[in-house]
C-alpha cells in the first residue's frame, strides 16, 4: 500500500470490508424480495404501484440532490433503492401515490442528503419518512382496508381484547402494511442476510427477547400464548428488528452498545404497545433508539490504552 493511501482522510464509514456498499445493498434488496412479492400478491396491483413510486422517487430525489449539492452522483450504491423499498413496505397498500412520493423525497432529501448522504444520517431514512407521514397523514396511514381485507389490523383487535388467528398472521393473510404481514417471508429474508454475515442476531435477538419479557411483566395478560405470538407476528416487529434496527449507519458500533440498543428498542416498543393509544410502536421506538445511539456509544466505547481500557470493542 502506498503512503498516499495510508494517509487518506475521508468521512465515515472508515471500516473497510471485502463487500462493497453496493454489494450489501443488493443483498438487502434480494432479502426483501420475498416480503415484497408476497405483499404485491396479497394486496394487489396498487401495492406494486406504491412500491414503484416510492423507489423511483427515492432514486430521483437522490440524483437531483447530488446535482444541486454538486456531489458525485451516488445512486449507483443502491442505498436509495433500499430506502424507497423499506418505506413502501411500511405503507398501507392503498396509500395515495403522491403522498408516497412526498414521503420518499422527505427520506432522501431531509433525513439523508441534508445531513451529508449515506453514512451521515442520524436516523433511518425510511422510518423517519414513515413517522413524518404518520404525523402528517394519520388518516391515510391507519387505513388498511383494501379489496382483500377490511376492518382492524390483528394488533388492533388484540389491543381491544380480542383473539386473532396466529396461523394467518404468520403466513401473512391479514390486514396491515405492504411488507409487515408475512412473518415467514420476513424471516426468510433475514436468514439470507445472516448467512451472508451482513447482519447478526445481537440487535434483533435482544430486541425480541426484551420485548417479550416486557409484555409478560406489564401487559396484564400473563403467559397468554395467543397474545405473545400476535405481538411478535404483527405490527412490523420482525421487519423492524431485522431490516431497520440493524442499519449499519444508525446502530451502535460497539458490541455492548448493540445489545443495549436491542434492549432499549424492546422496552420502547413494549411501552408504546401496552401503554400507548396505538397498537403499533416499532417505528417510533427505532427512531428514538437512533437518536440515543451517540449516548449508547459514549457509555459503551472501550477506554484507550493507558487509561485502564480494553483493546477490543
């Protein structure tokens, strides 16, 4: 390696790996294909339009912002496609297309590019956009009726004290957002990423475990297996735990920090679902967790040599 490369100074990320950013993003896209395809089959052609508009708007917004900011065009790393796809999977199947485009532009322009682009954003762009849409267009974001399904989502039924069909929730034959319904499809994609070594179980495992412990203690349902399974299979918990909480940019870099981050997300999701007015909570839990990552890293970062520290993360 030349002296010039040794002294190269650049913005983060600084850790180098054999797999490129583009390769990682392509792997995530492939991992999301099962739940994407199932969502289109389950909800119909309008779900496909929502996905296409979200992805297309994300890519176009990043291209335009790169030109405006006079930065190298970065759409080739496919991160904008991942953002658009994740946002679409978090939207109702009948969501208006112009609102979809607005949310995608918010994700790329406000959450990502105005903070410096990939590696600089302080929260997950797709979830930031989803929370923006929930606040701005609550009526549309909570309308899950379509040709295939009418009525409340399974989690809303459970929150009201009802019982739901767990088998249908695991398969995905329920109302909900485009990508959150099929637990099987989500876990299948997650296993693909785990097999490639792109993600591991530290954050998702602690997230799910701490969430289950929280609802066992505070839900007032005791060990109600139907209730526990419904909480795990519904409301985007699996999609959030495996595909958004594990985002390289917005998760802690330390191992202890990742465990703590997962526990925090489980507790926050439990608080929102058990004590909050909504049956959901995953999106806001991850966003709040993202905001607390600097503090988590500060208290879990090993001390340097000479200060009584350890030599590894």
